C-alpha cells in the first residue's frame, strides 16, 4: 500500500490506536470434542424434494452418525444440542466450476483484455496467492462446502492440498493445466494454466504429466476459431480422453458450440463445463447427453460478467457487497477513471454493441430447461474467478438464473448438492443428509424448497462436523469497511453504502464542523445525490491504514467537468464506521 507523507500529521492528531482489528477468519472456530446434535429440525431431502419435519441429526467427529424422527433417535449423553425448531437443514452446496488462478477482478484475464501496463498480471497472481484462504472462507459463508477447480496451473495441486487442510475452507477438487486446441496470449510462461496440444501424442503427454500429482479429473479446452473445422483438432480431444480414462479419471470439456460439444461427448467426455450457447439442443443431442450420462454445468452468468464490466452496466446485489471480495469488486469499476488512451475500447460506446442479456444468454436458459426435462444430470457452477464473476458471492445469482430458466427450487437445490456429488463420483460421501456421510450441512431460517432466497442468508454452516457462523468467516477490518462503502458509492446503492456505517455515525468537515449525524440523515443526503448524479464515481488515489483509522485520498467525478479532490478519514469503532472527516 502506497504511503503519502503529507498526511502523517493528521494521523498523529487523531490519536490512533496501535493495533488493527484481527482477522475474523479464525475467531472462535474450533473442532467439537463431543457429538453435535441438531434436534427438532426440518430436514430437506434433496432426492425426493420434500421437507421432513421433526428430525434429529447426530454428528460425531466429521460424520453423520444418525438421522431420524425425534422420538426414534437417542441423543448422546455428552452431546451438544442445537435447537432446530422452526429451522431447516440441507446438505452443503458445491460450486462445480471455479478457478483458483483467477481473482474475479478487472485485471485477471489479460488474454481477454490486456491491461498489464496499468496492473501487471504477476500482481494479480500474487494477490490470489495472498488471499486464497480469505476467498475460500467466503465460499463457506455462502453455504458452499465444496468447490471444483476446473483448470489452472500446476500450482493448483498445492493450492488444493493447503485448502483441504483448513477447516475454514471448502473441500476442493482440482485439475491442472487445460489440454487445449488453442493457446491464449499473456497468461504467463513459467506455470501456464492452459497448454496447447498440437498432436495426439502431445495431448497424451500433457495428461500423463499431471498423473503423479493425483488430479481429480482432466480438463480439455476445445476451442475452434472462425474458419477452422472442429474435426481438425478432434484427434487431440480423443487422445486426451482416452489417456484420462485409462488412468481412471473423468474428463471435463469446455465446448460451448453445438458441434464441438457433440463431438466431445461422442468421444467420451464425461462433463460439459459450460452451456451450449450457439444452438438450441435438439432431441438427438439431448438423447446423447442422457445416454452417455454427461454432467451439464450451465454457467449462465459468466459471459454477462464480462459484458457488464466492459460496458460498466452492473447489477450488484446486497449479496455481492456482503460476500464478494470488496477489493476485487472495486477493480471492476476502474474503467470509469482509467485514461481512455490506455484502454483498448470505450466502455460507453460498447453499450451500443453489447446487449445484456444477449442471444446467447437466452439460448443457454432454453438449453438448461431442455436438459433438465430430458433427464440430463444438471450441476450448478459459476466459472468464478473470471472478470465480473466474483468468488463465492456469484453462486447465489447463478441459482437465481437457473430459476429464471424454469427450474424448480427442488431441481436447483439438487443441482448444487446430490447432482454435484454424483457428477464427480463423490455421492457416497456427500450430497445428502444420511448416516455415514460427511457432515457438511446448512441450517436455514426458511424452507429453500418454498423460497430459494433462503439461501442468501444462512444461519449456521457445519463443515466436516464443525459448526460455524458466516460472520466468523467474513473478515471485517477497517480497510474492508472503507472499501465496501466505496464500492456501494460507485454503484449508487444506498442500502449497501450505509451498511458499513454505525447508526450514530457523525460526518465532519475537518477538523470539527459537524455536517451529518446518524445513518438516516446520511440516507437523506446521499440517496438524492445517487439519484441525481448518473456519472458519479470516486477514484481511490491512495490509502493509509493505521489501526482503526483509514485515510483515503479520493478523486470524484460527476459534479462537473473537472474531478473534485478530497481526503476522507474513516474512524472505525465496534466493527462499523463511526466517524468520517472530509478535507476538501
């Protein structure tokens, strides 16, 4: 973080505390030493799609040891009882398509939009390494107890092992570099996430290279560029599938075109990691998918994430502001203050060329409904990490998009639980609430079968038998609070903007002239401004964090031809912004 010395005197004047808040990820989460009992709870049977009331679930160590009616299940004498009255219990969910090597921010895919002169790709990659555990904890807070990384550098395997060793992270299944028919530029050379195979022999060699690291499956990138024929590179696809199957591994294939998807499935692909988006699935294709027992992961919103970022037409929700990483979310609006001469496109002009949603989005919704009705195994996944698809928080929006496609709540829940477990060969251990299975559970206030929005606010997550509260998993630091309100300011979302503030917040013109007192007074002041000033945007020029105080140097546009410069000083008390001082 860059320091700027002219404001050191301000820090001294504010009598700052010496220590910053501790990271919340490790607060109060310990493995139980006695059995956990969830009593009088309504259990969601994801197979039948029914809610079964008055159940008792017993957890010992990391396993479910008993499930049944309250009157039939004996509570262990040394058990710790959680009252499940008026609560609902369902299995933990799986995001079946993420990427560790992508941050979700603006600068994470230089093969798509190269902004390395502004923010080096190596810096993005280092950020990912430094913040891996925080990102994974966010998944748990969203009720996602398992993630599946469908391709990245060889370093993925070390990430998997370190993530799986932590109770505050979901279990991860991974593969390594994508065996590809195309080599994208700018993604690094030392440990590339995507490697092109020019021949069948090279494809087999790439699969064999990963085997000593014990991949959970193998991933293929079946890309056919304009003017190319899909059959030309089919031998590469066939060889990679044959070699993977010979090693006992399933094969996931990126094939978004009807023809490439059909060829891949015919060649033996087990998993399609995206929707087919160029053509409506016909009866022949649906029968092929069903007969081959192919897993279909729709990833409905990832393309919209790019389009919304490139046109700066966002639809951030309260869920995004709460559960998404605030710093990566913040980068997504950077296009509004980057010098246009340094950008490969004008985001305002792109609005006339990119419609949101577009034809492909409509095709994907139709194909998902057809696949579901045809009995294809549908599994929920986001492609999190791509530009505009934030880790963890994007999953809830994906479920809502599946609902928009016409899937019932029961079908959606099934896609995120037992279907995901079946699709990746883990249904003996996960996916349902049954005796002997790993205790990955979600305790909810409302019935998700009746209202899928119940999944937006989870009361308790049990991961490998350890109960934890989402609040324990979400880090709350002075810098995060300052960033969250900045993000909401730029989105002109008044509720999200006010959330980090204390109810009794005071705003001053430095040093002591009171401008606003109380959150409701802030609402009156800022909601009108958000409505009036459509081009409002605050650029963070620099930031100092000192204990419980954050000092931001800001440049604000939208009020006139020239930006306004200001210093904002945020003082945090009891996990909220309690005082703000502005220096114009």
